[in-house]
């Protein structure tokens, strides 16, 4: 079974605090369904997956190596195994001779949110300029300096436009991506330009419940009482 590095939230927060730039890219069942050609849409229905250019972009984001500071993260192995995806993923990696990726846990930010333990991360978000790349409801995030809206369905159609807007992102910015499979391709493309000066972080659906969008079943169960004000430092 794949080895997964699970250092905890503060390992990443400390890097931001010390000015050590990194990029964090999460691969879950949606990305693997696209790469493996298993489904036509993501589970949420937000992105069509049977698009060759998207598939190629996702594959490149794994197969084309980057320098230190580019972290590939994987969804819960238990979940991927339950969905019968893990053996297929491991076979694909072996077939493509991918042996040197140090996989990080893709759930570190989500678990911290569910446990109400985001304070250390929020401190850094309030101390740095933050660009939010995500659907309209995320414009409620109080720590955002700049907001780049992505359409809620099939945002892959705008990948080139979004990439161009981000290319001139100022040094020291934290760019928060919530754009499904498209986020992975964007971070991969932008890393050679921004990877040494900014943090490119794939937060996925972490911020949704704070903006009233319960896009995952566990959001409504664990985070039904949160709001944008919850993300302000006390």
C-alpha cells in the first residue's frame, strides 16, 4: 500500500510562518476517476471528466517532476480502497514508473476544520495577502484580498483565463484554490512561475461551509453552525 506522510497542520503552517514557499495539490476520487477514465462527472456533478485535455493535464501534474516544495497529496487510502480505486491507482503509478513521489495526506486541512483547529492557519491567512480562486460563494471569506471567481460547473473551460490572471500574483501571496480537478492543473502550470515566491494551496471544499455552502455531507453534520465570522481571529 502507498506510504503517506502525515505531519499535521502545523508542519505546513510553520513553513508559511518561516517564509518557506510550497505548493500543495490534492488528488481524490474525482481526479483519479478522470485519469483512469472511470466516470464522466465528478461525484458532485461540478466537472465533466471525459475531457482529454483535462486528463492529460492531470497526468502531467503527476508525471512531470517539480523541485522541492511541490507536495502531492492523496485522499484517504481507506476511502479510496473502499471505492475500489486504490488498487487501480497503484497499478497506474507502477505502469508509469512513478516511484519517487512522497505522498502527503490530502485531508490535513479538512480534518483541522472539522476539529475546529484552524487558528494557526487563519493567523497566517490574515498576515499574508490571500487570493481566493473558487466559486462565487467564497467571496464571503473575510481574509481574502483578491477573489477570482470560477464558474460552479465545468470550470475547466476557463483554465487558461484563470492561469493568465494568476501569473502576475505578487510575492508572498497565499493562493487558495477551490476549483476541483482544474486546480491541480493550474498549480502544476503555475509552479514554475510562482512556486518560489508564493504558496499555491489546493484547499478544495474546506471553505464552503463557512460561506453557507454545504457541498459535502459531513459539512452539514459537523460544521452547520459556522459562518464567515468564524474565520476571524478573536
